[in-house]
C-alpha cells in the first residue's frame, strides 16, 4: 500500500503536551463493528466482560537520554536504544559529525553540558563526566561501552533524562518522571512508554477485576523506532527495528483460559499486541523470550487478539497502520477524522480508543 494512504490532517493544538490532571481522566472512543461511541475512559469496566483477559506491557522506561561532547570536540546527544549487558548498549548518537570507532565521548553526569561544556566546550575542573567508548556502528545504531564500574542501567537512572517523544515540546520534568511511566512498570528496558497503559491506576484495576476480568502481563522493550515515520513510498519497503519481548507462562495460561471460557483477549497497547502476535505458534500463545520486527499492515491476519485498547497515533506511522489492520482501514480513518472533529487529545498523553477486531 502507499504510505500516503495513512495520512490525515491533525491540528497541532490537539497534540497533548501534558497528561490529564489524574490518570484515567481521559476520553475513550469505542469502535464496535461499524458504530462509533464517545465515552469516558472511566467507562472501560462497563465494556469488559467476565472471563476476558487484559494483557499489559510491563516494560519500564529508561532515563535513556544523555548529552555531552566528543573528546575531539563537538557536542553530542545520546539516546540509548537497548542495553546489551552491564556495560554495553546500542544507541542513537546525534552530532555534527558521526563519532568514529574507538573514539571517546564524555557524557554529562550531573548536567555539566548545560553549564560549562555548552559555553566553553570543556567541563570545569571537578565536574563529573561519564567516559564512553564508541566501538562501532551496526544495524543503524552505535555500539557503546560505558567505561565505569557501575552498570549502564545504574548510570542512566542516576544521570539520564527521560526521553519524551519528539512531539512533546517541553523538557522532561518532575510530572513526566511519574506520569510517563505506567503504575505497573517493572522491567527496565524501554525508551518509550506503552502509552495505552498510562491511563490505568489501582482503582481501574480493581474495577476490572470486579467485572470478572483477568489481568496478565507481557514485556516488550519499546525502541526509538516507534517514533519514526514511514519515509518510503510503499509500506512493503519499510523495515522495522527489532525489539525484544518476553511472554511468561502465567500469561499463556491466562490467555488460554480466557479463550476456553469464551472470553476475549484484550491487548492494552500496540506493543502488547505485537508481542503476543509474535509469540503465537500453531494457533497458541507460547511462553518464552524472543525478538520481533513484526510489521502489521492491513493485509495481516490476526491470530490471537480480539480487542485493542490504544491511543491515537501519528500520521503515516507503523502504529496507525496496525490500528487500520485491526479495525479496518476505512473505519479507522473515519474514526480519526471524527476524533479531530470532536477534539480528542492525541498521542502519548492523549485520549484512548477501544477497537473490536474487524472480521
């Protein structure tokens, strides 16, 4: 298909720059067959049935953004894509000239770049920095070695910044530290939040369980590629970045039990859906770990998921293509036009959609 078939006009004022005052204080557009219904997210338990299972992505967003300088001169910005082990990571590196293999970066530890390096090109005496060696370039990312005793994960938590999406114009603050993270996040490794999960709080989980629904989890560590628009003319020319996922045996049992009892598998977010659809073998969900670069477009045949809860996505994005595959292209594009007309809030901090899979 042509990429421009997934375009739509979106006024900038509808891009949510901040989360709602409290979790769950959002709107919910329900797509049932050919019908649209404007609801509140608080109504979600009314649309969940006994024996349904809701599957959440429990990845935790890393403070994956660091800034600094090359020892040869010039500022750099580093966005960690994936932790490889205690001291190695794959990352995007933005600089006026790409760093060469075996070169060194000095990344900020405590914000020296915003002070001395930003003005003089060197840290002041006594200012701390993180030495990093560039090992090479592979698969579109730089392979980095953090030359410190502490692990990369520890260093990021201590010195990194939360990597807000590029369409959010403010720097990450205290509110974002809390709200750009789900309340159930527990597996560090993502550089973007599974944003459909940002709406949920403890009260919502209690209400869903009171309806007789089960709660289950998968892990898919979201990479920076989730924000990349599809730049090729035709969708089949686009190549997805690979992401790692894990499916616990407990989740497999919950899904199979729901199916056996006539319940639905409700994926909370496109990442939960992608993880499960990648882990289906012979019609059944399988436990274990793996890598996926699954790219779901309107010719895809879904194997497992019945209902999708998701936020509104960027024009020409792979996530919009997935939503069109799930709910029907004509129906989804009409729903997006309706959402614009009704001034729903878009993207990570925005409102949600509940979509029944089109047969």
